[in-house]
């Protein structure tokens, strides 16, 4: 949902996730002038009043820190977790229109878009996120076409995510304890992690966690550790996770290219085009996991230009704010953005 604006010089990018929100203000020449950090602004996990408070305070903070005022704004781009539905986006745009000067371009999208734009410098591509949850998101800023695959949360999906790996690791431990599963090094690692004497104590420990989802997702690190040491159960779990992520990319690619009328081979590979694929999330920070994913048939097909995300997703929000005003991104601007040292 967008409103129009012309002739202003500064732009705000906001990346709002499930745990924190980052905000930057920069000018039309690629100079980032201020940054700020706040609490989560997810429209699905926070109240509307909390979301408004966080967003407005961050906008005010970067204006103050940059020594500018709202009258200098040309646009604000917000990538917010949970803002997939048009009605959610419209609600935020309508509200911000009452808080900002008339004519400021306001755009709201899913936070996966900002991660993608940060990895592709605002160009078309696909982002694959495998952190606590998992999602593949394809977006073409030139046409506004986008697709999402996965990202349905730990109860309905999130295959190949940290939670998925962590949960399956705990299940493997309990199955071994019951005598109905293979012996695995995960048992020793899990017991040491939680300082327990035997797996039977896990039920109270896990269900007693303040944030069960995060606690279980943290167990994915143990799976990667065991897999690196050659544990067969852990290796199998990692291989299954990677196959699920491969499916996310295959499906997102087919759907996006179909919307853009780009040809695909019988195996859903892009014909005559190497599409940027941005990898991000905690699991891809593990070298073994990243390498195994790169070795999958889909990644070896030559259809993708694989990139690890090297810039904060909030940079993508800023870039998309510039794009909304048809500001052309130059190499000098890229260098200035890259040189900025983020403190948050």
C-alpha cells in the first residue's frame, strides 16, 4: 500500500522482526545518517498499541539523531514480520499518514522482503531464511510481484528450521531412551546442555521454558555439532532439513517465474537466467550446513547465484524506500552504505 511523494531528500527504512526492530535514516545519495533499535514490531505477536509505539519512537529517534525533521522525508519503507495481509499493511499506512507530513511515500511489506533487498541491492531475487523458523520469499520490485512459500510457524510448518531440527533432536533422544530409536550422540549433548541426569527429566525442563519455541530451536546447534562429528542420527536430520529447504526454493522459484512469465525447464530451473538466491538465518551461519545446502542438485543446477546475506536487512528497507522514488542506486552509493558501521 503506497502513497506518493516528490522532491524530498531523506528516507527511512524499518526492519521489524519477532524480537527486535531496526530503523535507519539516509539521504538520496546513499549516506546513512542515523540508526536506532527497538522492541519487536510484529503485527502478529504484539498489540496494535505496542506496534505503533515502537515504530513512532524509532522514527522520532532517527530524525533527532540525524538533525532533520519529518518535512525532509521522501519515503518510509517498513518490512514487518506478520504483515502479509493487505488489511494489515493498509492499517499501518493509514495510521502513519496521520503521523507524517502529507505526501510522504509509505510502503509496508513482509520483513523477508527487506532481507532479500539487502542481499540483492534491491533487485529481483529469492531469499531463503532458516533461523528459528523457515520461509522462502521471492520478490520483483520492478513489478511488485511476490511469492511466499513456508513461513507458517512451528505448528503448521517451518520445515528445515532451527525449531524443526531442535524438535527432531529431542524426539530422537526420547526414542533412544524408550528403546525404540537408534543410539545417538545427541543424548549426551542434550543432557549436558540442560544439566540433566537422564532424558526422562526433559519433559519438565522443556515444557517449563518461558519461550519453548526459542529453547527448542536453540537445540539445532547440538544437531549440527553431532552431525559434524559423524553421528548418523544427526546427519540424517540435517539431510532432511536441507531437502525441505531445497523444496522451498524450488517452489518459490516456479511460482515467481510463472508470475513473471519467465521460462522454466522440466525441473523448474530458470531458462537462460541466473537468479539471485540470498541465504540468511542462524542455520546458514554454520559452515557445514551451508556447504551441504550448496551441494544439493538444485543449487548445483546453475540456475542460482547464491549469496550469504552480508548486510543488515534494514538496509534493504532503505534501498526499497529509495526505489519507490525512482532513485537510481550507483556504485558510489553502494560503497557508502557498505562503509557505514552499524552500532546496533
